[in-house]
């Protein structure tokens, strides 16, 4: 973790974002079920020319109720309000590139990096190793259930692309100065 001094909140109306990047973010958010990357709150920073994803607190919600975690695996992703929907996200290229990288070894390495004290006393598990294994199983199942969530994501992108999707409301009466300047305002 690090503090990024001088980072700006990333508003896609102010920074041109590449469809490849947008596609990877939308795909990833759909995989982990991130409900907190909307136009209301992008939870992305822009720092020294590079976007950073922050605040993944509203993801992996199954871990608040492991007994019903199975139902999460095929849950559709509500992409309609995703902040990058207007950036022409190339979600199919993202799928081709990212799904094969989500291997058991990669997930295992990720859960192994979680401090043990965060995983003790988890209800229904016999110790941290069992919890780690459950995360790996759960995320591999979500990866393999893309037929359940990817079509809905594609549909939301297509709807926005066709101009029939709900356009995001403006952010308020006082946009940041760099936004008004880029759009030719005073
Ligand atoms: N690593 C960081 N470096 C610099 N600024 C950061 C960093 N993390 C967060 N911030 C700033 O703090 C804000 C809120 O961070 P974060 O989203 O993690 O908290 P939050 O409690 O979810 O707040 P919010 O409800 O606004 O999302 C960010 O939008 C950003 O402006
Ligand atoms: Mg936040």
C-alpha cells in the first residue's frame, strides 16, 4: 500500500482512457462483483499519467456469508452504472487475455499473501488454510461461470454504445477547473 501524493480522482470525462484498459477494468470488476465503481464514485486515481484502481471494499461479497457463497458464482454483474461504460470497453479482448491468466497458482499466491490473522476464526472453517482454499475454489468457479455474467456485461456496453443506455448524470454545478478547460469552458 502507498499514498499517491497529488493523485486526482479519475473521471473518464476528463482523461481519455483506452478501450483496452476500460475493458480489463470492467471485466475484473464483473469477476469480483465490484458494486463501487460507478459514476458516483469511480474509486480510481490518476497519478503521473497512470490510472490506479483503489478501494476494493465492495467486492467478493460472498465472504460475508460463506454458507450461501455458491449462489454468488453465477450472479450477473450490474454493469449499467459502471464508470467506464462510456469508454468503449473492449471486454471481449479482456476476456481472452485475462481469463487464462487466472490460474490456481496465481490465486493461491494471492491468498497466501493475506495475513493469517485476517483469516482465523472464520465461521464454518477449520483454520486459515481452509479459508484460503475456499477463496481459490470460489474464484475459479466464477472464472468458469462467465457464461452467466459476461453476456449481461456485453449487453450493458452495447446499450451505452448505441446511445440508448442511461447516460450518467452530471457530477454537479462546479466541475474541477481542468474539466471545464478541456471542454473549452472559461
Ligand atoms: N493511495 C492513495 N493515495 C492518494 N489518495 C488516495 C489514496 N487512497 C485514497 N485516496 C483518496 O481518498 C479518497 C477516498 O478513498 P477510498 O475510496 O479508499 O475511501 P472511501 O472511504 O471508500 O471513500 P469514498 O466513499 O469517497 O470512496 C479517494 O477518492 C482519493 O481521493
Ligand atoms: Mg471509495
